C-alpha cells in the first residue's frame, strides 16, 4: 500500500508526515485528538540512524505535547546487518528506542502500532512490540525468520516445519499467529480511522499500561504455557 | 593463589555452567530455586520437533543473597540450545521480573548467556523477549536495579542483546560478547567481505568485552572469574542507586548516541575506533590484561 | 528423539531428601536428575535421547552402573544430546554422589 493511501485512510482529517531515509515522522488529526505519527517504510532495516530518528521524535513529543498519543506505522525487515552498525552497538540504539517508547507510556502517552507490510525480529522488538497495543493489517507479514531459513538453521526438514506451522502458531509466520499468541491485539482488514480512534479512546482510559499479552495469548489458545509458568514463579515459595 | 583487586581467583565464569555460576557468585548456600526441575513441564515445543528438552528449559531462576543483599536472579545456560529464549524459558524470566516488582529486592541479576530467540519456538520466543524488555523497565521504574552479567560462551545476542542494554548496567568480561546480529548471520546474508565470522580477532574487536567497555556500552570490565563478577556486582550496587526513568536521562543518551554516530559512524573495526578515542597503540588493546585496559580507559581524553 | 525406559536391580542406597541434577543438555552431553524412587531394590531410569538406535548401549552402561553402585531406591531421568558412554557413566556417578551426599 502506498504511504499516502495508508495515511489518508487512517487520518482523513489531515496529516503532515515527512519521510527521511525510510523513516516517517509527523503529526495527524484524529477524532480522538492530535497524534504523533512515526515509523518506518519499505521494509526498512533498522539502523542506528533510524532508531535515533524515531527516538528523537518520541522525546520531542514528550517535551512539547504532553499526553499526545503515538501512532507507529511498522514496516521493517529487521535490523541492519552490518559490521559497521554492530561496531557501535546496534542493540544499544534499539534498546534506547524501546526505552523512549516505554518512557512515553509512563508519562501518559498512549501508543499503538500498525504493522502494514512486514515486521521482523529486532526491528519489531524495538518499537512495534513496545507500544501499548500492536495491530496488523490482514496481509502483513510478521515473523522471526521464514521457514526455509529456519529449516537451515535448526536442521529440521522444511516439510516438517511446514506441517507443524499449519497447526501451531509457535512456528507459523504471519500476523494471525501473533494475534492468537496475544502480541497483536487485532487484525484489521484495511487501515481504518474508526478502528484507530476506538483503540486510542480505550488506551486513553489506561487500558495499555500493564502488559497483558500472556493472558490474552492464553485466552485465545495460542500460547498456553507462558501465563501459567509466570504465575507459578510469582507463587513459588 | 594471590588475591588481586580484592577477589581471590577461583573459577572461570566462561567455563562454568549456569548452575555453577550461581553457586560461585551468590552468598554460599543462599540460592533458592523457583520452579525447580520436575515442577515445570519440559518444553512440549521441542518434543514436537523430536528434540529432548532440559528440565529448566535453559534458565535457572530464584532468590538469593549477594553480600547480604536480597536479590532475584536468572542464569541462562548457554550450552543448552545456545541459551535461547523459548516460551517456558522466557516466561520464567518474565515471572522473576514481575516478582521483583512485587517484592522489591535490592537488585535483580541477569546472567545472560544467549543467542536470543529460540528459533524452534520462534514466535513464542520473540514475544517473550518483548515481555522481558517491558518487564526489565518496569522493575527499574520501581527503583530496583537490574544488572546484566555477560561472560558466557554465547554472549548476549539478538533480543537478549537488547535486553542487556535495557538493564541498569552491564558487567562484561573480555570473553563476553555483546551485539545484535551474530557475525555468522551477517556473513551468511551479506557475504564474508562484510563480516568474516571465522576471524575470531575481528569478531572480538567488534563485539567483545574490551571494545564495549572502552566505548562505554558496558559499565564494567571484569576478569573471567565468577569471583570478579561477584565483586563487580557488589561494587556497582554499593555505588549506584536506580534513578527514576526521566526525559532528561534519555535526552542525554540521545545526544551521546547521536554524537558518536557522527564521530565513529564510518568505522568498521575496533582498531579505528580506539585510535580515535585516543589510544596511542590500538593494536595493543587485545593483548592488555583487564587492569591495564581499565587504567588505559581512565587515562583517555574525556 | 527416542524414549527409553529401564529398571535394574541395585543395592539399596540411602534415601536422600534432595533431587540431584548434573550436567547440561548440550551437544555430546546430557543432564541427569536423580530423586527418590518407589522401590528400594530397584533403580528406574527414563531416557530421552536425540540419538536413535542406541538402546543396547544404554542398557549395558546402566546395567554396569546399577551393579556397581548403591542405586536402589532411585528414580533417574536423563535428557541426552548424544553423550558418549564414558560421559554417561561419569555423569551418573556424579549425580548419584550428589544425591547420596546430602543423606550422609
């Protein structure tokens, strides 16, 4: 989907978003009030520069617009794969970005992300999964790694992984697996101003402050161990 | 054996198993395990792939004392599936961190030894790491410091590299490695010219403990000895509180990271970075012992 | 993966209050858990191993272990990733010593 079509569909009342090096930053108007819009496009591989640009946009919002929600548009193929990037501790810049999202939450900024094309591993962790609520468009790709690469690394036959993926959200790439496991709140058939507004209104009441993903994953039958294990740790003598 | 730097060398941290590390670092006899073997299921996801699991799913969690302080601790076992985070493994760490929010111990120690997500449980592992990330920050916001100790054979990579950097501080040994993508992954995708993962010296110059310490990405460099990790953790807790999360702090980090991109962003080897930092003989850095390297860092221009 | 179950007669050992755990499920290695079993004259062993087709070798190694050690009254669980018989014997000895050690 073209960026402008996506923005028009989500923010029919208006948006001002600029793109620099696959990074979006700007503002938009919603029925729930003004929001900061930020994120990545064209399958961006998250680099130091992208992480820092997003982090700066979050910090600016906290500084200049107390309480204004953050709407992340996620399209990332993962982290930048380069020696140069790793030399300067890329995990540190991604952690900084994640910490900025977390600070925004603590300072009263609701946050949502919408995966519109793809979301992969480290790039997804650093902001798409750090928000109060993550959503995805129906045709979005969400994964750690595709099954062919997974077969190569784990030395398990691709056919066997395909078979397992067909009945277990643990292996199967795709937004629906993440929905069943509680990490994606809901899948949207199409970008929708109405659905976004509903999400923002709910979050404005504090719905996203606690991390409920395990409980949701259990209720949806996609992740049936984690919630019990965590509860057992809390109850252990 | 001579005592150096206030600790008596005894056990290589790198060589030890996760259970041995706990015995060696914590106050003797103080460790009380949560979800001991047989009280929790062995990963059914691995069984579905026809693989034997481990009783603790590769991470040991519990309560202990450290120099008399109450701590909660998790130790990943790098020898079991690369210390990777699967559903049970991740949920144990999340549970420990949530318990820390409720109990407010003096600190949480994460003995990280992990390549990140367990690909055999890929989606569950990724989500678990996201939950760990949020939980670490919640523990810190409750005023409880979270220390990452990195010195095992798997280092801290992938999502666990991000988790380590979300902690209050990282203590690392020269043998420890900290990064996002493993050199093997970069080599496989981008080619051997980009990163030759078999060039061990290069891998250490890019991801190793000395480089991370010189750059300030890790708070302390310690000897590869469990007693040194113990002492390092005690010294850190003696001298640092856990500040409230603040805009001021993250603005300062933002400035620091941006400045260093400008200054070092074009380099591809630790040798170039160290020269720019003012190290007169950067090629000597890999040969320096821990104390000499710490002295060298303290003497660098601010 | 292969699952194996064995029972061996063995000289009764002391009943220990602890569960002993030795080793790590890593390449060429295994973990062994020893706890109190139900029958004082029997050592009961359950194995999960990544290497198929080695049942006879397991039986030989474990028979030898049960004959030469007071392993009666223990229940043993093993998770294995292709350990050699020598490593298995070593770890069995360590795990039993740890289990019995506390009772002394």
